[in-house]
C-alpha cells in the first residue's frame, strides 16, 4: 500500500492497514464489516482542492502500457511526462505487467498529452488522443518514425434527429479531414470498420451513421417511414449540425462522401442537392431505382399495403454464432472474426435466442422512392447529372447487381466520373477494403494538388 501511494504521489496513512480498529468501518454495530465510515468521513464537507491536481505532477518512470493509454484516452486524461528509465525507483510496481515493450522505451523524455487545440467531438463522444512525436526513434527501427500511435477503436455516440435516436460510429482524430460513409440496406455503420481504421491511421476522421431502423439506431415506429427523403433528412441533419444534443456540423469544410448500394443513392442525391458540402464523392456498387411501368402502379401499392397490415417478422437464431454463420453465407469473404463481431452488434436477445436488431419492415423494398414527389429512375438520373463534386464509381467484377444498361445509364449521367472495377462482389467494403482505402487516399492527394 505504501508503494502504491508512493507511485501515485499521495500521502500514506497507516490507518488504512487497520480498517476495523476501534469502531472504524463497523459503525459500532457490526463486528466484522460495514460500511460508510473512514478516518476522514467526518470531514467530508472539507475539500482539499490541491489533491485534485496531484496526478498532473506525477512523472511516469516508464511509458504506460497500451491498455492503460487507451483507458486514459477514453477518460480524457492528459498523459503526464515521461522520465528516463534510469530514474525509476527499484521498488515501484510494474505498470506493464504483460511485458509490453513500447517503441519509445529507453528514449529521452517525451511529452505525451493532448494537443491544446484538440476539442471533444461534436458527436458527444470522448475525444481521441493523437500523438505526433517530432523526433521519436523507435527502438526497433533505424530511421525516423513516421507512424502515428495507434488510434482508438470505433467509438459510438447518439444524436436526436427529429425525435429519432441515431447511432453514429466514428474513428480517428476529431480534427482530421472528414469522411462520411453511408451504408446500404440491412447493413450498419460498423460495416465500414475495415476501411475506416486504415483511414483513421492516416489522420482522417471517419463517421458512419447507423441509418434509421438499422444497427443500433432507433426504429421509426408504426407511423414512420423509410423513404429516401427520410434518409436524406437524417444525413442533412447530421452534416449540417441540426441534431441534438450537439447542434453543430461535423465540420465547417466540404467533406468526402462515400456510399454503398442504397447508401450510394442517398449519398449521390445529397451531393446533388447540397453541392457546397461535398468535395469528393465515392459510390460503391451504386444502384438505380427500379423501373416501374404504369400498369404496375396499382399492384405495387396493394403489395405495400399488405406488408403494412402484416409486417414481416425476424427469424430467431439459436445464438450469436448462428447469426454470424448467416452473415458469412451472405458474404463469403467476411472472416469468422468479423462475422462474429458484426453479429454481436446486429442482434438482440429474443425468445431464448437472438434476432436481428434492424427493423423487419426494411424488408419491404419500397423505401427507395421519394414519397409524393414522383421520383423514378429518370428523375434520379437527372439528379446524378447535377453532381459537381469529383466522382468515382466503383463496381465489383463479380457483382450480380451490375446490369450493363444500369452501368451505362449511370456513367452517361455523370460523364466526368471515374469508373473503377475491383475484384469482388456487391459488398466491396468486405471484399476489397484495401483497394477502397487506396482510392480514397488517391482522391485526397488529387484534391490537394
């Protein structure tokens, strides 16, 4: 205990070694234990404010382990100074019991704290620590370090958008250039993780909302809808900062917008109607609204009404592993580890097993329309033709979604767009994440040049 107090830089009181002396911790009633009394409890209304800053003066004898640094970062603690390892007292406890060897062990003292201009995220989440050492010499490299310390894993936060709670996934430094990613139907924001983490390590801030009814975002309720105009309204509120509890934009600068499948329709439409916000557009496996013949209108409406009267129900899986297996059958290139990770986030306990979190009404594939606006394939291609941002269309060479006539129509609508084909199917964020990261990095370089 004395050594621990010495390490923490606080006074040691021997009374803590005899917790039951006299009537201490027994309240005079219980002979063995009971609670709320200690040597200083009677002075609880007297606060020594100097103790609140003691931790800031501590000089660490060695770098913290990775886990300890992550905890400090999540709690917004500024990491104190490091001192020479030779200054370590012999009797101090080991702060790195697992034998981790930080890359800067044995170097001169380095100030490790949050930059003064780092502000907590507008999304209400904890700020992510980003360290940018100037002359760091890793012990295992004979060259100057150019790598940034590994960034925090995915963070989650919630926004109130017109009474609907939306979950936002985010990676990377809060002051990085923003990349906003929009997932497809029945997906979730965390599906972008294999793309987001490398981008975060490059200094980007990646934000991917769970769209309404998806992932951990709230379902709309029986009176709500999943029309394209609803998804657009949500994206608009997130981008322009009209959502609660932080009515501030994600950034005051134009950002890179990425969309996949149905999310590509949302992203492309947003880029068309909000050109001042989008500096670059990347559409992965973009789809087109279905062709609807005039003689099918009545039947389509009747089908939709039938679904509303008797909405579909989720299948119940025995456990999370069974749900993960279903994900892998749908996306064979999804690793077992990622499938299990996604299944844990995409399911909820139900009836002795688990079921998908997303709203089962999303299976009613009529939500791609703009309610009451006569939105159709022709209107959508008109919107595509108005996109001003540099645009890249990315398709999978094994995708079943790419009809030649659809690809030709999209490319004709955006003649300035660059077209890229990658090895993979419809879910390119799973099949070819590294290639997509490279495309985004190249777009950033081209924009800066």
